[in-house]
C-alpha cells in the first residue's frame, strides 16, 4: 500500500507529492498545522484539531479556502484512502505560492496538505521507565510577539531547545517564558503532581493550548484529581512528586529527572500511571 498525499484536493504518491519552492510555507514558515492521531481507524479529537487549525489561521490572517466541515471530511477521506488504522495525520495550510518577499498579500491561494503516516516519538521503554529532561536556554517566543496558541510552521526556537536537549544527552527540554516561568516542552505540554494535585502552566505563560493536555485534565476530573493552571518555576518541578508531558505524538510520558534532579523517587508516579491507563482505555475504545 503506497502512501497517498493530499495536496489541494488531489492525491499524489509520496514521490510526486511536491509543492513550489516559492510557497511561503517554505520561504518564511508562513502557515499553520495540526498533528492528529488515528486510533482503531478513528480520528481522535478531529473537531478540536480542526477548530484549533482555523483559530491559528485566523490569528495569522490566513483565509483557509474551504469550510471546516469540508476540511474535516478531507481528513477522514485521506485516512480512508490510506487504509490507516493506527497512525498520525499531519494537516498543513501554508500561505501558498507567491513572489520572494515576506509580504503575504500577493499569495493568492493557501496550500492545503494532508499526510497520513506513522509516528513514534519515543521508544516503549521510556513510557515504562520515564525520561530525563533539561531546561533549555532558548526561551519560548513571548506571547506579545507570537501568541503561543498559534500552531504555526515556525518551530525554530523549539528546534533549538530540542537540539540543546539532544546535546546534553536528553530527549526533551522544558522551555521557560521570558520571565523565567515554565511554559511547556518543545512539542508537548508539561504537568507536575504535588500532594495529589495536578499543576500545569497557565497557557498565558506561553504554552500551546494542547488537546492532549485538555484530555488529561478531563481524565483527572473523572478520577477526582484537581488540576490547577498555575505559575510554575523550575523549583516547583524540581520539588514535584511526579512530572509528565502530554502531546498528540507522545501521548503521556513520565519525566523522572530534570536538570539532574531526581523527581519523586525517580520512577514514574502513581497518578501518572493512572492517567496513562485511562488515556489508553479511551483511545482503545474509540
Ligand atoms: N506544545 C507544542 C509546542 C506542540 O507543538 C503540544 C504542546 C501538544 O499539543 P497537543 O494538542 O498535540 O496535545 C504540541 C503538539 C512532532 C509532533 O512531530 C508535535 C506535536 C504534536 C504531534 C507531533 O513532534 N506537538
């Protein structure tokens, strides 16, 4: 089964799926995207992802040339055509082709791309044993420069933080905002547990409004665990009982060490484990 990639209403084989070198998505990172999971042939939280895509687009003045319903159907169609039962969808809308120069006004038609593929961000053992992370020196772009809720094609500062993690032998990094408060990781939201309560940075501090983060909050509520959107510093994470990250790709992954400090007893925590179990049940019962 070869991969079929959707570009502007047509399907192409992987080798033929190409866009212009004059696309402003490539030239300037001018565009928005979503990463979505397929579990058991069902698209997880499709409406939420489509809604977030259109909110990101609106914020950057990008007029997506189709209505939300058609976009949702295009995603479902791409999943069906690729016969994907478990996998990952990358939905991208770029500013489209235009002349050189950052002014997007000559770009007449946004490019819509849907890739249906696979994703495994971390090996299985990390879900069982947890991972070690560092704090990156690259800060999250300030909210007053680029709202962190916009899931844009500009990931350079996150990539710099990811590289910093890799260079210090870790897989992930936590990013602080310009005031030094914890914002999120390079492609995941962060949570900590203290005294049986969940804490996650208030999105105001510079986090993406994560769909997995929201799902985890709902699961916590169903387990009678309270979640607080808080102002967190590295000190809070160092002294947490448990810590984990959430994201579409990673799902829920325990963090057991940060900046060399062992979190809790250095093993994935009990509440983290419960949340992982319920999340798994949720995605398996779709
Ligand atoms: N923060 C950032 C900066 C993200 O990019 C999240 C948080 C988690 O949000 P969701 O809605 O997915 O729970 C993301 C999402 C990848 C990859 O290819 C990255 C994400 C999602 C899927 C795949 O690394 N980031």
